[in-house]
C-alpha cells in the first residue's frame, strides 16, 4: 500500500460535518474548469465545499484493482500533499466505483468513459465501467482540487461530469515518450510505442525484451506500452545475418546503399520468418504486453533470390508477420497486432490490406505525407475506405511545421 487508503468493500457515505457548500459563479466555474487538459465533454460546476484536508477520505470500491488504487493514491496526494497522510475516515468521501451497463455503455470508447456526480454535499461518486475510466475520473477531479488546495484547506467542487475520448488511442512513439509516461498519462494520453532489444542467440533463436518496469508503470497509469519490431529492412543490426547467414538477402549491394545503406533480409527463407516469429513470441510472453507493432520496410529494397524476385516485397514481409503472429497467439491468444504501413510500402498498401485478417490493425505513416503540416488529408481514400469497413486504423501525424521534429507528438 502506498499513501492512499484503499478499501476493498463498498463504504456508505457519511454525513459531512461543518462543510456547508458555497455557490460557484459561472465566471469562477469557467476559470476553474480551464485547469483541465483536455476539457471534459460535459461538465457542470455550481457549488463547492471547503474542508480541512484531514476531513476528506478517498476510497476505491469493491471489485476495483491496482489501477484504481493508484488513482485513489494520486487523488489523496493532491488533497493532503505528497508528504501528508491521507485520512482514513472523514466527513467528506470521494469514492471510486465500477459499474456494469448504464448510460456510460452507450458512449463512444465506453471503456474509457466516466462520470462524476455529487451525492448531497458530503460525497462525490466517481464511476466508470473499467479501471481505465476510473483513472481518468480521478485525474479530472485531482486537477480541479489541485487548483484550489491550500495547506489547511481544500476546496472540493461538487461537480457533475460525463466524459469520454474521441480517439481510442492517443500517444506517440520514439523521442522521449518512454521517459514521459507519467506526464503523458496525466494529460489522458494512453499509448507509448517503444523500440525493444532484438537479437539472435548462439542457437539461432530470436530474442526480444522490453523493460517490464516501463510496461508496469504504463499499466498502473492506464497507458498501454506497445513494443515495436523495427523496419524489417533494418534487422541486420540484430545480428541475424552473422548468426544465420542464409537469412541475408541477395542482390546489388551498391543499389541498396543508395536507398538507405540497408541489407535486406530474405523473406522467403524459413529461418528469417522463424526468427521474426521468435521475436513476437518473446514479446507476447512478457507480462503486461497486450499488443505488438511490426514496421514494414520504409525503403523499397528486397532480396533478389529466385523465390523473392518475382514477388512483392511488402507481401513477403506481411506474410512473414502473419505467420509469426499465429505462433505468438499460441502464447497469448488475445494478443493484438498492428502493422505499420510506410513510405516504402505506399504503392503496395492495397496488397498489404488485402492480406490482413479482421483481427489485425494497421497504423500508417509516410515521411512525405503524414509528417506534414499541410492541409492535405493524411488518411487517403484507400485507408478511408478500409477503416469505413470497420477495420482498425491508426495514423502517425506530424503536428508541427517542421518535418521530423516529433516532440511532443
């Protein structure tokens, strides 16, 4: 247990003592609400109560888990300060509860939706259908409380909120994102895609590892850490060609050097396909990993052996990924997979999409088309139609005016 008291059973609200509510003007409410990033979809704030911090108790209700407990701890810390001791009993209760069904179930991205509602002037009920939703409810209330807290007094807004995100996943890859998990989650971003350590051991088996501490930190903060298997024409750096020389592609090295100084693999070779699957299995076996993202090559370079030469480079790569995915699902049946389309695959994207089963998602980037601040649509008709059919689609947009300056996005 950290700082906050977490109660395993549902606790009834107690009557507030000496905590009369005061009105909040429309102007003051608007200023107060501006402390929230992002703004909730629906929020009403007309009254508040002022109490000593030791009179406010935060509890997580029956059936909640460690994500809700962490959310309760953050909320309690905002009330009493990082060095304070959270109250175990008090005249005002903030309660986090899971619910089944109801109005939240009808909202977009319902698994992240939440509500906050006063129960008289002695309690606030934070309600969601999942722990992720409860975490976001706690963040919203925490930011409102933190804006008005004093050493000897805390102002609790008797706020009514219904909120949900427009996008299921909101985050970034690369840059400093793996060091910024808590900052990102505090702003209700929920995705970090992280490069991992890929290798091939002395027995010719693929090895892959991602920091378990990072994955766990993300999970406790309602943020998904997705491991990346990098651009497939760049796997020479994993040592695969030294361990298994037969996996190296055949062709004109001078031509390859002109398009990125890469040495492509032979994706018709069973050992290349097997090693890719080994990497996916190793990542799937790590606690907290729910999805894997595999990046297609970003350069149109391929092996020119007699098996590869007549085939589309990106069809070969996609087939290898799907073979590895089927193996990895034997380790984790509910494992998710997303394949990254690239500037290299652009002319072959339709071929790739036609190969994908319904449970495989796609993310899309193109250095000249999504790392761009023009007014041209990033989601072009092929992907628009594919998403409209109910398929899962993500995009890596560039939100600054400078190509490749990817922070904070």
